[in-house]
C-alpha cells in the first residue's frame, strides 16, 4: 500500500476537486493510494451525510486522477468496524459514478488489513450509496492476503 504522503499526493487539490475540507475526512482512516493492478485513491469521510452528498468538480477530479494514474477514487464512510459504505466517482471513465467496482473493493480490503482498523475477520462494504441496487461485496483482509492481493 502506498500512502499519499509517500507519493506526495496533493491533499488540498483532492479535497478541492471533491469540494471537501479537512474536517470532512476521518482522521482514523488515512488517505492512501492502493494498488491491485491499478492505483486506487482511498479517502474516508467522517459522516454518512458527507458521503451521501457527492457533488464534485467532474473536470478537476478527472484531471487529478489522470495526472496521478488513479483508476478510481474509492470514497468510504465507516459505519462501524465491520460495515463500510462506499462511492466511486469515475470521471476518468466518463461517468459521474461507477455503481460497483470489484477492483476498488479488493484494494479496500488490503487497505483495511494494512492501514485500517481491521479487527474483524470480515468487512462488509456497501457500494453505490445512492443506487437503487447497491452492491455489497464481502472482503476478508486475511483472505485477500492468502489470495496474494498486493498491498504495495
């Protein structure tokens, strides 16, 4: 797993493109860029309301993602230590949001194992927050390690 600090990622530009400020982020889940075939930005917010109100600058986020080679921006809110909600803006793919991305779920499992509070053997992530048919992949951080999912 590669952290944003190690990769010198522009936190302010990222927050600006998402129209967030520093207080919107969850300080217990640090921003990271995780790799599982492609780079995926992972940002955790501190409230369900912030995740629900996904109103970002499409062009600015697309440019930032292209500049850094990020395939997705995996935005998450932690309901508790086993349940997470996620949204995946996908301006580099020409759409506002990807309703369910297995690749982002895989890297998020690795992120929880490496950098997050993965005290439980299995984390449940509800993706496509506002969708009428959200996906709910189950990812066990330990299972991901056994399958050889890279974390850096």
